């Protein structure tokens, strides 16, 4: 078991390394560097770094923990992810590059009008604030339990330290810095997972081949759920995964901002396609790790935590070698920073461009930078407050919370973009916020009563699809019959 001094040293050394990379990459950075990296990012660097940004603390902790209840059924969602990335590559990216967008929500302004544009941006801001704060909470909570609590530091102070560090290394370089720090952090995260599997295999006296056989022969390897009323039925998982990807990546400023920093559309597509293939294998490794953790815990008489998200941390820091603890910490911190840095940068970009409108303003470059820094700092404070709130109500699997909430907040965004792409009709723009609020409410009512109304049917992640469909139908009802887009 690691002592507090070692844990603190690992945290400080890793953070110092990140700041060194930040210093190198943020020199001579300007607003264009912050928002789109001067459109000079190398596609393969972006693709590799996006693995860490996509996985984050949620995958690092929650996916292995989820194996205890749902086995490998989450992999069907990952298959859906891959299908979603194809849509992003060949439908959304060409649109974004054709319009030369910095904020992807400005598309809604040109397609529907001012109110739709602002509504889309606000939907993203709310969605990203909730999702990012949940991811950050998971990681900060582990740091609190295993490090700062023993030092007598309150949770809110721990969260403040974390947010302050992210604030300091992103405020200057923005996306230009994040592309490189995400690459570094992806490497450490993946190395941590693989090394943990190797260490546990050695502890169990098994070779990797023997461990693989043991996992595949266990109940944890159950991949396909055929009960259609179950939340994790295989077809519902695939469809949900596809639409989760389209919305939480393709319609998400944070993820698209990195793609739009590539030199051209072809590079962005190469980035997305290569990233999508690698991500399938990486998620399978995390599921394999989860099964390994549960098998090791059961055979060693280790009590599995009530919140299974904590199993990885508990075993690594309390039951394995000091090396395993250090590996876990480095991986955890590597997962933590991409969750926060990309969120703050994308939120700042969306608010500065979409809400404040600095790109179309007559202000000087220096005044625009001052506004950007104020917005940047403000979102850091909001995220801090949300992390504190989630620490009070922590009672469910974090990944389940994330996707359930995203079903409500990203659903209207899905409906807006779908209507813009697949319908030629204009809409009565001023009514869009009403539809965007009404669709999630109806969606919630249907979801909460589904078992009664639909013979025991339980909604899973496909809640997102239902929400998007309701938004699409709502927009159809407020369509403008006198306006047709050619």
C-alpha cells in the first residue's frame, strides 16, 4: 500500500511534467491558437490524443467497475460508437469544413436563425458542464480518498487544487496545448491499464494467455443480452452507441474543436477513422481489466466496494505492490486532466464565439483575449461548484449518470442538427427553445412510465434517440411552410 508521501510525489511530478509540455506548446499562442490550433494540428497526433479525451476518468474507473453487473455487454455500445464515427467522418466533418466553422453551432444560425443558434450553443454548454463535472468528480474523489483526506484537506479544497492546475495550463495555449497534452496523457493511461493487468496476472500466478482463458470462461465475459426488455439488450446498445457518438462527439464542440484544428478535411477524416478503430480495441482492454479485477477480488477474498467504480483504486492502492499503486495513480491523473482541459477550453470557445460573439466584434485582439480569459476562469469556477454538488449526491454509477443525463441534454441538439441536415424546411425560429425544453420533459415521462405502458420495457441509452426524435417532430410542427432550403 502506498503511503501519502509517495502518492503526493507522483501527483506533483506528473503535474510538473504537464506544465513543461504546456510551456513548450503555448509559446506565441494567440486567440486562433486557443480556438483551433491555427489549423496546424497533425491528424495522427489528434487521433491518438482523442483516445484519452474520449475515455477519461469515466472509462478508467467506471467501465471496469461496470463489468461486475453487466459483464462485457457494454462492448455492444462500443460497436455502435464505431458506426457513429463513420457518420461523423462522412456527413458532419465535410459540412463543418465546407462552412469553415470554428464553433460548430454557428451552422444552426445559418440554417435556422439566431434563436436556434443560441439554443444549440446553450444546449452544448449545459451538456458539457454536467458531463465534464461528473467525470472530474470521479477522479477528484479518488484523490481525496487516497491522498488529501489523510492530509486533512477537505474535498472542496482538493477539487479547487485540481481545477486551478487545469486552469493554469490551458488559459494560454488552449487547443494548441491540449492536442499535445492529451497525447501524453493517453500514453500514460494505456500503459497503466496494461501494466495493471500484467501485475495482477503475476500475482495470480498466471501467464497472460492463461488469464485471458480464465476471463473468457467466466460469467463476466457475457457479451450479448437477448432479453429485449432489458436496458442492455444488444441491439439497443448498438443503436444507442451510434447516436451517443454522433451527439457526444459529432455535435460536441470539445471533440470537434480538435478535429477542426487539423490542416484540412482529409486529415480530419483520417484522424476520425483511425481513432474509431483503435478505440474499439482500447475499450475491450478496459473490459478485460474489469473482469480481471473482479476475478482477483473474488479469489483473494477482497471485499468489493459498494460503489464498484472504486474497485480499481481499492485493489491497486491497497492490495497490490507499490508499483501497481504508482501505475494506477499515473493512469488516473492521465485520465483526469483530459476531462477537464478540453471541457474548459470548448466551453470557453462556445461561449466566447456563440454567446458573446467576439469573432464578429470590432474589438481589438487584446480586448478579445481579455474576455476569453474571463470566460475561461468563470467556467472553471462553475465546474468547481458542480463537482462539489455531485460529491453530495454520489449514489449511482458515474457512467450511468453521464449517459442518462446526456440523453436529456444532447437529445434536442441531435434533433436540431438532424432536422437541418435531412429536411429542406425552414422553421419558426423563435419557438425552438420551447421545443428544446418540451422534448426532454415528454421523454422523461415516457421513460419513467415505460415499464407500465410498454409491458415491462426499460429504456437504456436509447433514451437519447427518443429525445432526438421528439425534438425532430417538434421542429416539424413549427416548420415554416413558406420557407424551403435549396
